[in-house]
C-alpha cells in the first residue's frame, strides 16, 4: 500500500534545515507536497523556492518582505502571499497541512511550533530553542491534541531511533539508564583557551563536520548547542537532565547512544548530513532514500571519544544549571544566549565573553517558577533586555 500524501508546511524554508528538507522532499514527489513555505526576509531565495515548489501559501515575517515577494513572483502567480508571525502560526495550524517542519531559528519559532502541536499536526522539530523556552507546554499541547512530535535535531533523532520504533517521542523509558548526546567539539576543541578572545566570526562559523546556519554554528563553537540539546532531550523524552550525558566525538558519525540498564549501549550512526534525520522523521515509521551516501566504517578505521572539558566550554554547565532551576531559567538562558550570539555575529562581543553575558543575565533574574506561556514570554523578554544592558556595560 502506498503511503498517503503528506501536505507540508516548511517553516524557515530559506534556511539550512529548510534546504535539507526540500532536498529530501523533491526526491519523493509521490509522498510529499509542499503546501506552505515561510521565511524571515530573504525574498530572493523565497521567490526561487516558490517557483520550484509551487506552494499554495508563502509567508514572510513582515509586510515589506511580503510585498517584495509578491513583486518578485509577478501578477500571474497563484501563490497566496501573507505576512507576519501570526500568519506563520496560522499556517502551521491550518487544515491545509498535515506535517509541519519547525525549522525557524531561535525563540521566534516558538509560537508556530506550539500552534502546530496544538493543532494535532505531525511536527518535525529542528527548532530546539522552542523546546528550551517552553518545551513542557509544547509536549502538553501535543499530548492533548494527539500531535506526533518527531525530533530532527540529529542527536535526538538518533535517540528516538535507539529507543525503539513504538510510540511517539514521549515513549516509556523503562530500562533506560541514560541518554547520550555526542558533540563534535566544534572548531575550537583543541585551540588554546587563552586565544579564544580573538576568534573571528568566520572561524566560529566554520564547523569542522556540519554545515549549518550561523547561530547554531556559533552555539556549536561555545558548546551551548549541546547545552540546549541536553534541555531539549530532557523535555522531549521526559527524563531528568542528570540522565542526559554528553560525549565529545570529533568525527560526528555516532550521533547519539542509549545506555540500557543491562549494560547494552545502542548507537545511531550516519554521515553528518541533516537529510538523514529529516528523511527518517518525514517517512516514519517507513524509511525512504535521503540522498545521503553510505557510511564506510572500514575505510574510516577509527572513531574517537572524549569527555567535554568544562573549562573550555562553560556554556554546557550553565545550561545544565538552568535545567535544574526550571522553565523560567531555561527561557532566560536561551534569551541571553540569543542576545550574546547576535552581538558576537555583529562583531560587538568577543567570543570568550558569550558565557559571561549569559551567566550575568541569569544572576540578575529572579528564578520564579513559571509554567504559563505569557509569563514565560514576559520573563524571556526581560532576560533579553538585561542581557542587552549587560552588553552595553561591557562597551562603556
Ligand atoms: P538558518 O539561519 O539557516 O535558517 C533559519 C530560518 O528561519 C530561515 O529560513 C529564516 O528565514 C527563518 N527565520 C529566522 N528568523 C525568523 C523570524 N523572526 N521569523 C520567521 N522566520 C525566521 O538556521 P538553521 O541552521 O536552518 O537552524 C534552524 C533551527 O534548526 C535552529 O533552531 C537550529 O538550532 C536547528 N537545527 C539546525 C541544524 C542544522 O544542521 N542547520 C541541525 C539541528 C538543529
Ligand atoms: Mg544537534
């Protein structure tokens, strides 16, 4: 029996995840139809994607970009062009789509991810920040609506695979001793720590094994990416952060492992190519061709592993502390990190001060226990303002 056609909304279509998703999708026109694409401001790229994939709906983050896209598409285009974050969330919840790829970067993706989860969609989650800011709400919304959450962050997708094929992401963890996320160590794994003040944006974005957007590349260089992923794993799989381990593995071929109580360790391996986890989640429980080459272990010879160095990567500990402190603290951690990484990317902050901005911001926030969306968003907005003010002090 052939699989039913899935109508897709790809949020963040112009980004790295969007590109990998569209590459897999165009290999399987009989299974997937692109119904909606959304993007921030890159109208040229969006226009090209609209020509190629002919979605029914295209949404840009603001009016000006939407008008520009309309002009680029021409008067004869039958694509409905919309604008604004509310429209992105409406598209994510629309009856016209079955599957939503949450590929927006940052907390900006939370509203649409939550809308898709609340509307009972099949939601492929790349946007880890949504889970760091309000993961419990996303999980609860999915449980209530019957949505299927499928992780496409490679480590979490690997965990999902090693945990067995039954159920959604919220499966039983009986017999599981620990979840293990691997980390490449990024571009600065062996660089002398006392030279980290001088690294350039290009150096920080030159990831040794993965090709990704700029924000996640910087997060990988500080290892905040792995910190965010520990929180993501805890929320997605309903497990204490103490049972989520991090292992440095420079080749990025083993993506994750599940340690069982009987001594078994199950690992998921593959080339560092996001098309593998995306294809897995698109087709789950089936398997489809992702366009990814075979991993030749004999040719490779050896795999290396080491423990992460806390002095080199202080962000990892900051994230773990935030996870133990609760949802308000993880929302503030993410906000401060977004502000600090933006500043680094704009050459307004030295690389080795990113962790300091986050630590100071967290120290200045109260640690209320917050669990509703409005309070969490207000709290993360406050954290953004605090982080920006601390950044200003660095300059004065
Ligand atoms: P990217 O910067 O390449 O793309 C981001 C996308 O989000 C773009 O399409 C952009 O237009 C859109 N966007 C940005 N700000 C927006 C806003 N305010 N409103 C609406 N749309 C907005 O980023 P990426 O590398 O594709 O990462 C996307 C997400 O996936 C991140 O959360 C990242 O952590 C996660 N992720 C990425 C990878 C990867 O290989 N790239 C791997 C694992 C997880
Ligand atoms: Mg990852």
